[in-house]
C-alpha cells in the first residue's frame, strides 16, 4: 500500500455550522479532505463568540 504524503494542511472556520459547511464544501471541491472531527472554540480577543473549525488536508 502506497503511503500518501500530505501536501497542505489548513483550518477551515465558520461563525456558525452552516458557514463552516459551506467553507468545507468549497475546500472539498478544491481537493481537500476533512481530517478528524469538527471542533468549537471561543476567541476572547475577538468577541468571545464561538467559532466552528475543521482541519482540512490535501494530498
């Protein structure tokens, strides 16, 4: 079995789950694959609202 080499790693982000779905869908159409599950985080330096994030990779 050939081991694939990851060429690019990015974090997709959305202000809500719908925005994240849209961003992830666009990235998939550009050849990226989701890596792991969705996470949420708050960013106190912005406005303390939650952000939805998804790691994405491209081989």
